[in-house]
């Protein structure tokens, strides 16, 4: 198997695992709090990666990772993951997944607008096509933009 084919197979397997995880989070949230789900996922991931590191003879948490930049990045990662888990539990799974898949498109758009990164016309066309595809899947309407029933003042 060529390295490209092996990489593609790993990518397909990882996307299938993410889809399965999203479905399991949605199912589990009907019985337990999202915070508990995230804690379980975090502890499972920590255990798996620690065992893998120890098996390879490396430190589970190298000192080089405990830098200011990595702590800030980790904070943002936790923030994003918790809110994505909340989105999965409060919206249709297809909508949350489609929005997540649009993230790279929005990152390129933000890099061009905020950091003045150069984006060629072909890439702009592909970004627009991708965002239109997301809109086609989500099909947003005015009915979708209502206060969440889970807020305390909504009962």
C-alpha cells in the first residue's frame, strides 16, 4: 500500500470515528450532562495517548508542550469542543456536522480578510461553492433562529 493510499485510509477511518463519536454524544446527552460526556471523552483520550506515548518510550506530557502558547491553544480547543458538543445536543446532527465541515472555509476567509493573506480567484470560487453546499445541507430559515428552549427564562 502506498503512503498516500494509507494516509487516505487513515483519514477516512478518522472521519468515520468522528461521525460515530458525534452520534454517541447526541445519544448520551439524552441521559447525562454534556460536561460529564466531555470529561469521559477527555479522560479516555488522555489514557489512550498516555499509554501510546509510554509504549513508544516517550513522556506522556513533554515539558516542551507546557508553554504559554500551548496552554492558550489548549484553552481555545477545550472551549471549541465544549460548544461543539452543546451544538450536537441542541441541534440536528446533520446541521452541526455541516457547520463543522465549513470551518476550514471560514478560516481561509478570515485569514484573507483579517490577516490579508493572498487567496487566488480559483480558491475564492471553491470557498463560495463550499459555503453554498453547507447552506444547501443546512437549509437555514427564520424558524431556525429562535431562542433555545433550554434557557432558564424559556421554561
